[in-house]
């Protein structure tokens, strides 16, 4: 009776959680943990809640005319999260409201979001993006290490997520490049570069600190007892 | 015993992962920051569930008529990190709850704090509206 996607999800999580133990038992160091290898990003982390991504940028991103008009008219009632839809790869880190867990192995690094219990899979086995990617909520992510930094390249995103609560949006041409730089045991410097020629005239980047959290990933299901939608009203507050 | 529990909760609240939270929607689409409200009544039901906890109070209005109000708070994961448990608020408790009314006029409140009869206060949702709206 189990749902196929749920079974797949559970399978992925179990495999990712088990992999470090298998490598430990085989006598080889767990991924990223060896002294000479890349830093260890395993753990539960959180970035400061950033509902308006223009704030760390210091100004509005370089909108195309199309995006500027869309942003001006945007109403937060249209936020995909209000409909309990997935949060998307970058917003899940900078505006997920809830912590996330990184599970790192040599070939795959996973980011497990507490928010809706969604996850990202970042392949670090040297593969390239597929030549023809069907857009999805979290896209296709590949990563490689540059010294102390995991560089993650993501394409194949659909246009249905927002970048933040303030209503900055994107198209399915969005290309993310993230740099997870391990600063010390409890800190990661996260820089995300947004490139989307339909919405932004040039790429732009923000950097936020990610800090280790003394907690575990908990449950969060948006649809469990959702009662708000019947009470929502358009705010008619135009963005600047 | 209750004092010990609430001291523990207050202490826990000072150290845990803190986040201003409305879990899946902005404040302004549902609630009115110009309509703060303080209501006292008896808890009739507690739903320690996602995406928001709800508890319900029977509140007497000025004419003595009892109205059942709904109070929305942060989700269980956030509140658990602040020391809450599913029975922190339970039917029969007498509470004073503060918050902001729903824009559509329903007997619904975005709850910020509750105060029990012994004076202990707990955070239920974000007190700073702008922290989770567009700022």
C-alpha cells in the first residue's frame, strides 16, 4: 500500500544514512572526513531566515522589464508555500524557517530539508548534467570540491518556486551555482549565484552564514492540518 | 510541579534554535496587524499539529455569550525546540492569549503569547510581525 514516491524517498534516505557506516566498517574513511580529503559537511545546519533576498544583496536584483513588472504586481497570497508546494533548492536554505541536514558521501551529498521533509541530491561522482533535463522542483545538481568548498551547479528547475517570501521569482532557465565553504567546525559560508536571463539582466549573488545547529531534523507536513487557505485574502500591497 | 515545568520551558526557550515563524504563509494575507486582541478563556481543544498548532478557547463576550475562538501558533517542530510538548496546553486550562485577529472577521487569532493563571507566559508565535513578512 506504500506510495511509490514515499518508498523511493525512504530508500534514498536510508541508503544515504547507512553509507557512512558501511564505509567505516570497510576500513575506509567516511566521505569528506579524511584528513587529506574534502571537509566534512555532515550535520544539521541553518542559515538566518532571509524572507527578502534583496536585503543581503543591498538592492533589488537586476530585473528584466518583464520580471520588474511581475514583481511589482506580486501578492504574497500567490506564494507557492501557501499552497504547500515544495520550497525549492536555494530558498530551502535561506528561507526555509527550519534547519536542514547535510549527509555527505564521496559520490553523493544530500541536503535533507525539515521543511516538508524534501531533499536535494547533489551528485559528486564526476558526472555532467543530462543533456535534456525535464524541469523539476529541485532540478539536477552536480557538485565538485575546490579545496575547502563544495561547488554545486543546478539546472533543470521548474518555474513554480519563488526565491523568497518577498516574491522574487525565476523562470525554468534559472541556473544556480552555490559555494559551500567550510569555515570551521560549526560554520559554512554559503554563496549562491542566480542566473536567469528571462528574469535578471545579469547574474547576481548573495552570501549568508550557515551555522551548525544542536538539534535533529524533525517532522513538518504542510497539509497535515491546513486550515489557513480559507481565510487568506489578497493584500493588494504592491512591492516597491 | 507546574512551576517547575514552566521554569524548564522558559529556560529551554532561551537556548534553542530560534526562528520567527509563520510556517507556510505570510502574516498579512490572513491577519490584521491593526487589530491586536487579548482574550481570556478555557481551552476546549488542542491540536498540536502541522503546519500550525491550534488551540481553542471558550471566551465570554461583553454580554456573557460564550464564543469559541481559534488561536494559531508556530508549528510543533519550532515549538518543540522551545520546550513545548503536545500537552503543554490542554483542555480545561484557563489562559489569556494575545495576538492579532484574522482579516476576514472570523474568530481566529494569530497568537503571539499565552499567559497561564499562575502568571507563566509562553511564546506561541512570532511577536514581531514584520520579522516574517517582507523584512
